[in-house]
């Protein structure tokens, strides 16, 4: 079990044994492997790949590198959702309370934004007082009491992932499906769930640009999740244009509240209903997706989903009045529209460029230690296929800095292309892998 022997075996194209994989993960957790040894094996895995059996063993070792939450005392089938990340992807915020309102417990451990992709925790923390740092004991007690907790990864859950992801980030080994599977699923399987629905995105603003690559990742995630004894489904969803009409933390919370009132953008509502329907079926409260969707729509219409979100906010120390008065969320000092230079049809809204504009304003992080401004971002985004008049607003920039505002205005204007005729709207909901 010398590190150099394990590294050499993978370098030479051999499949590692479960014991060798456990030694590697243990070395990352307790520090017995040096960073250069961990990095060497990560690169060997990146170049040589892993078999499905290796990937499952790697995920299992990562999951058991720390505490595995026990929610067996909570009645019902516990179901979570995970997204591979995108631009304007606020789906977890309306989805969790909606699914809980329909009778399925949702333990949800989320991440922070890094690079162009926003983080659910940053969005939730734009609500004054909202705590995402619950202990595992608080997390379990809240799920038992109200059916849901929305928290960040604790130091006890899959601690090996924090070390290995940091090394992957600086050694150009992030884009590796076995390593991605281990990183995502080790944390999800450690949070005490029985089933998982995956939102695997493809397109310009997604981690996987090509749909074929997103499908390959989805297939691997489903296989490894099932090997871990969980029910898993994956839905491919498009990310060529931003999801919804807002990008930025407080702005996306306000849009999420609108969704829970049934007044959210059509694309956000559709993705929420699609993922939620699969969660209800896996959670055993609906026989099929059609019946599940009817339950979800009813929970929006009768206000129970919104009430559940208010309950979660208050339980985690947040200002519950925000749910009824979104104007209590942080507001940017400067709000300026980006006008259309010509009349026509919106032919392109480049998700990546919009995300980078929001990042420039301070809505995200270029580095893990960067601070986030919860108030800034982009709202009122036009959508592909909409017609606009010359001078009409294509978006509104929310900024607290004049220089960043000017740069973001130019970047957003360049990201939106106006055409002369009808355009094809990009695919939103792709196939489902069961």
C-alpha cells in the first residue's frame, strides 16, 4: 500500500483494488499521503480513467471518510436533488419547500458558488439572518420537525472531498467523470437520503457544454448512485441561456419566492415541476409524473409551498417577512437598464457571458476566499424568441460600484444578440435516465 506503488499501477493502466482506493482516500483524509502523491494519482486517474467498479469503490470510500448522517428515524422516503450547476440556477430554493409540502422529506446539503456558477448557500444567505451552518444534529432534528433543512457541507461529511477537490482545481483534473461522480455522490450519499434526482446541465453556461458529455456524466452518476443502494434518476436540462430572468443572489431569491407564488418565469417553473415530479414518484407519494405534477401545482395554488418556505427560513434564523416582502432583501445602490440597439427578435443570450458579468459585479467568486455581494447581479433578462423594440430594456444591471457597472453593461449588451426573424428556442428539458 505504498503510495508510489498505487500511483504506478494506475499510471500503467491497471484497475485499482478497493483496498488501494481506500488507502488513497484515507491518505487524503489523514494527511498520510503528500499533496504531490495525491496529485499524481489524480492525474493518473484523469488520463487512465476508472472502471465502474473503481468509481463505485472510490465514491464509497469518500462517503465513509467522515460521518454518514442517519435519518432512519425520520418517517418517509428521504429524497434530495443535485444540479451540476449553471447560470441563474435557483431551482433548489423553490423546489425543496414545494416537494416537502407534498409530503416528501428533503435533506439538502448545498454548495457555494465558484467561478461562473452560483451557489445555493450564497443565495440563501442573502436572506437576513439565514443560517446554513447547522450541525448534523441540528440538521437531523429540523428534518424530523419540518421535513427539510437547507445547509452547507459540514466538516464531518466526506472530508476527503474538500482536500481532493482543492487539488483537482489546481492540477487541471476537474473534468474527469469518475472524479466528478465521487465528489458529487460521496456528499449526497452521506447526507442520509434514500433517493436522489440529478439535474445534469448541458450548453454554453453548463459545466458540460455538449449534450453527449452531459449524458455520459448522467449515466455514470446514476450507475454509481445505484451501486450505493439508492434510487437515482437524472434529467438532462439545457443551459444555453440563463435559467429565469435573474442572475445574482438576492435577485434569485426574490425570483424563487415568485415561483412559490406561481408567478415565476416559465422555464424556472418547468424545471422545478419536472424535477419535483420525479422526487414525488421516488418519494412514494405519487404513482407517476403526471399525478405528481398535479400535486405540485396544487401545493403552489393553495399556498402550502410558500408557507413551507417561510417555515424553513424562520427555522434557520432568517427573516420570515422576506417571504411576503422580498424588498427586504439586500438592494443594490445602482440599477441601470441595458437598452436594445435595434428592434427584432432575441436570437441569443449567452449564459456564460451573463454569468461573467454578474461575477464582475461581485455576485460570485473567482477564488474560494472572495466575498460575495448579495445585492448585485442582473434582472429582467430577455429570453430567446422574445420580440423587443429599439431602446427597450434587455436587462437591468444591479451594482454597487460605478466602474463594475459600466463594464457589466457592455458585457451584457454584447451577450445578447437581436435577429430579424423567428429563431429556434434552445432545448430546456432533455431526456430522463432512470
